[in-house]
C-alpha cells in the first residue's frame, strides 16, 4: 500500500504564490524599450528575438519542481503486509544489594579472595548474557532502591551496568522491601505469567520504607515470582573468624528471604561460595520461557528518492535553458549564423 508518512507537508503547496502576493515586486533596475522595427534589429543582430511566453507557461516548470520537492519531503513509502514477530521468554529483573557489607572479601574467584559484589558481577553477569529472548532489567539497592537498567533485550548494556555498580552507591543500609516494591511496580504492566525477580543480598532489611513481607504479599498479588539468593561464607576451620567464633554471614536474614520466596512461588538459595552461586545460576537458567503474545510489524520501503531525483533533473533542465542562450551569444563571430 502506498502512503505518505507526513502528508501534512502538502499544506505548504501554496506558499510560493502567497509570498509572491505579499512581497513587493522585484525591480531589476533596467529600463525596457519598445520598438516598432524589431525585424531590422533582428537582421542586424543575426538572431531572432525571443517572444515572451504566457505567465502560466513560465511558472509551470517551477510549480512542478516545487511539487516534486513537497512529495519528497512528505516521505512517500510503500507499506507491506503485516508480518508476525513472535516473542518468547520472561520479564526478569535482577535486584542486587550494593550496601557496605557486600564489600566483605569472603568469596573465592579463580583462587583469589574477592568481595561478595565482585563474585556476583562475575557469575550473574554470565547469567544475564545467557538469558536469550528474555527482557532483563537491573535494580541496585542499599538504603534506597534504584532502577539502573529498565527491562530491555539489550543484555550487553545490562551486563555493563552491573559491572559498573559500586559499593555504597545507593547507601550503606539494606532496603529489601523497597527493592521488591520497585520491581513489582516495573513488572505489573507485563504479562502475568512472565514476571520474575531475582534478589541477591547478604543481610537483613535495615532500611527503606516497606517491610519485606508486606512487599512479598504485594508481589504475590501481582503474580511476581521472587527468587531470593543469600550470599555470604560460613566460618571456616583455621580461619581467624572461625577461631573467634564469628560468622561472616551472621547478618543474613534467611528466614525472611525464605518466607519471601515461598509466598511468591519462588525459591530461596544459599550461596556460600562461587560453586554454589554457579549452581544457582544453572537452576535459574532451567526455567522454561513463557510464550507471549506475538507482535506485528509492517515492512516499509522509502520512495522519496524518486521525486527527489525528478526535482534534480528538472532543476538541471531549467538551468540549461537559462544558460544556453547566453552561451550562444558568447560564440565566436565566425560561428554565428549570418543573415
């Protein structure tokens, strides 16, 4: 089907004639002479004088040129038949704790001690890259929760923003309830069978305005499935903390995280090291994608080049018509036709 993308451009069609009526006539400053002996002058000059064309014939090429330019500006295009674009997958938000405790270096990555957040960046970054067909979003939370990346198919950008997350960027406390509430707000407009939140934290709720269990009830009402991951190592034998009887994960509120997952139909996972976190990633990857309603797109083919090329050729023809008589006048004397 042929159509113009911007048909309102044709409103400008009468603009040249309106300007001609409103603007004062141009004065060339040259005087004109009417003579009765035109034939004698033509004989002396060796060429015939050009007769003035009617006004409508003089204006026709320029009117056609103006209409061709308007047609090109209106973006003519050929629109094809609607083509279905099936999509599958889920809308998955990843909420990552960036509070001060996530800087604790009790994790191992490639035989090196790394912080909890660094391990999350390594393994959850791979998790993001593997979610082909899913819309992925990123929430960072500390004392408050912020959307770092909205739901998008651009997994590489979400991965980059996760790698650039800094400890304390959202505050030093842990607002688990606010993170869940923000995720519910972002997911509630999506299909009900595809709303998933993966929440990673190493502590208990110590900030924010929403209680985590209250936020979990809201998530359950909106059919948002929440998978919670508690990260933090257990005390090891021979370790200084183990000798002193201290637990590096003592702040982790596992009962609350378990209750959140059960209330929303998800699961709670415990990540004490990189191996367990990798297994959790594989478990989450095993979730089957949910088919969504297929969208449609109509292929379009731009045709503006045709009227634009016509306007260019017509402009060249008008220029040649103006310059050709002058070129004839400048020919050598011996080339001119004699009477």
